[in-house]
C-alpha cells in the first residue's frame, strides 16, 4: 500500500494510523502526487492553502473503489490542528473500508493516560474527556480507563522531587524465547556462558552509576530489576548484583524494590531468599496463561503446576507484594480458557495483576509464522471483537475482586488495537511502573539493552543514553558503556546549572566488588 503525502509532512501520525488497520502490510510513504497510472491500493492525503484557509483532503482507493473526504479550517488554528483533522478524515474512511473501529480513535502513542492527565491538569477532567471523545474519537470505556488511571497515579506522582530518580537494572537472559517476544533476550542455550562475566560487569556499572548519582545529590525513589528473567541468574550471581545495589545506593528513601521472577521455572527458595535478604519487597511471577496447551503453543517450557508452586513458595517465604502477568489473545487460547486463567488468579489473590494484550512485533517468531501462514491476522489483529471479549471479562472480574487500574500503555501491532493495563489492590500501585510510564523523573538504567532516561528537573525535557543491546556487545565494549555515563553529569549541569545538595550519609560505604507520545495537545 502507498501513502501519498502532498504539501505536508504529517508522515509519522498518518503512517502509524494506517498500521492500525493494516498491521502486516508494507506501507510506503511518498511525498508527492500519485502518478496518473498508479495502480493498487493507495491513500492520498493533501494540504492546500486557499487564502486564510487550509483545505485538507483524504482520498482512498481500495479494490478499485474510491472514497474522498475534505475539510476546511482557518490558518490561525495552526498545523498541529491540520494534522489532527487530516487524521480524523483518514480514520473515518478507513473505518468504513475495513469495518473495524479502533477504540482508541486516532491516538497512536504509547501513553494515552499521560496525555489525559496533561489535559485534565490544564483544563479539568471534563474538558479532557470532551477532547478525547470529540477531537480524538476515543471510545467512552477507554476515556473512563484513562480517568481511573489518572486518579490512582496522582498521589504517587505528587511524591516525586526535582532530585528524584529510579534505578532500572536489566538482565537480558531467559530460559527460552516465547513466540511473541521481540525483546533482546538470550536463552540459556545461546548465551548462558555469558552470565558470569555479565554479572561482574553489571556490578561495575552499578558502582559507577551510584557514584555519579551521589555526586549530583540525586535521591533514589525505586529500584526495578527486570529482563529478560533476572532469576535466570544463579543464586550467587543474583546476590552479587543485588549486593552491588545495596552497597552502592542509598535505599533509605526507596518506596519500592521490585525483582521480576517472571519465569516460574527459574524460581527457587534460594533465589527468593536472596531477593528478600537484599531488600527486594515486590516480585513478579508471570504465568501468562493457566493453560498448559497454550503455554506449549507460545514456547514457554514451564507448566501451570510450576507457576502455582512458585507462587505458593513466595507466599510461604512471606512475600506480600506479588504481581502476575497474563496476556489476552494468545495463540490457541479461547474465551473460556482466558476466563479460567482469570479465575485461577483471583483465587490466589496477588496484590497486582497486569493484563497485557498480545502484540505481534516484527522481530518475534510469531510474526514470521504469520507472514508464512496468514494465521491469526483476521481476527483478532485487524478486528477487535474477540479481544474486546477478553478484556471485558478481565475488567469485570478485576473490578468485582476489588482491583483498580493504576497504569496503562499501548504498543504497535497490538491485537484489536487494545492496551496493557496494570491492576492492583488499592494501595499496592507499582511505583516504578507509574514513574516510568508517565516519565515523571529520571531513570538511571544499567545492563545490556538498558536505556537511561534523563528528565529535566522541573521541566519536560528528556534525553536518553543507550547501552549496547546484546550481552556480548555489552561485555566486549564495556569501557564505552562507562564513558557514556558521563552524559548524566553533563545533562544535570546543563539543565540546572549545579548539583543538588548531597543528602546521603548512612550508606557511605566501600564497594565490596572494587517517544514519541501522543502529540495532540489542546
């Protein structure tokens, strides 16, 4: 499919909008008029100036059938409004052609709740609701979801300070790679031999990062060890990394310390005891589904029984803040199977449940299989009826059991153009998840594939520092990783002119180991 952009540069939003309806088709953007003999399916978007008015066009041809739409607006309204109006024209025509109405309307960004919060802060909640409904074409239930998330997040976001930061530690290793996974993670067969060197260097990066944070007077608010699967590390490796955190960073003000023990088949009593001993208070044990046949279909080598064993073991060891992840729309799953997964989790009563919607990313095994077979594209990736049933079941059950939504985000190529939502029991909101998703303060990140996000104190400016993606790169080019850390100091000195007063005293010890978010703002 060819997308023509004539007299404008609204490339990103319009192409992303087209991908909501055609997730697996190649979309070629061309900044010119189509040739007279152009064949095939095309979309032509055009912006013309007529006196003090813009004239906006969106013309589509699918299967030889043409459809056209036009709108006029005053030039005083600006190009951002032109882009929004053009997106609305295109969206409405695509809905007619594809017989599918994305419930998030023309919003294509990762963080709709952040946009809602910004609008509500400036104009009030009702104005935000009106803008989402009338200008962005978002469905009522998604607007309600944003409003609920905004309400739960507000008290957490109010605690962040100009000198606040959170720490993310990446462990990009997994026992196996799931069919839907597109993250940079390495299985034991491919990269298990790298874990020892990786853990040693990760401790050095943590030491350097802590020193810089201390020199700048930054205050640690939360720690998140994620992956991959951090509990893929051996007991000694996991403890070494966690000791490096507790020795080098001041945890006195940390509201939360999370460790992903995501794969049940990596969870042991010894590893859980390390997590508890070294300060971890929140863990994730993620079944994704409580169906052994679906687990086999997605390439996870643990069983439902192993998930129950791991969860109950954590409870016996007195972990009282456990998250579980599930995914709606997995291959071979059914509404009945998804309902049984929900029922099983409700009996366990974890403190939080994150409901993801399947996203088939280009780098995943599943995407390659779809390209060969056409399986699983229609429904639910193009149509949302099946996914809506799954999410309706989840939302109803979670509400009935006393859970509330506290954070959400969206991904491209998500089944039914849906979302991922973190639900929790009131008071059990995941601090790091909120801070990270709403970009409320700096996140200093360590490990392969980790991305440091530097947030301007008192402002909205964000700069990123990227670590090398793959463990072998991280190990072989580690000196460059440390050199990039100097950009943290440069950023803070540039944005605030000085460092914060150092408040750290109790943990001054020797080291043991020597976006683009949605842009339509009104």
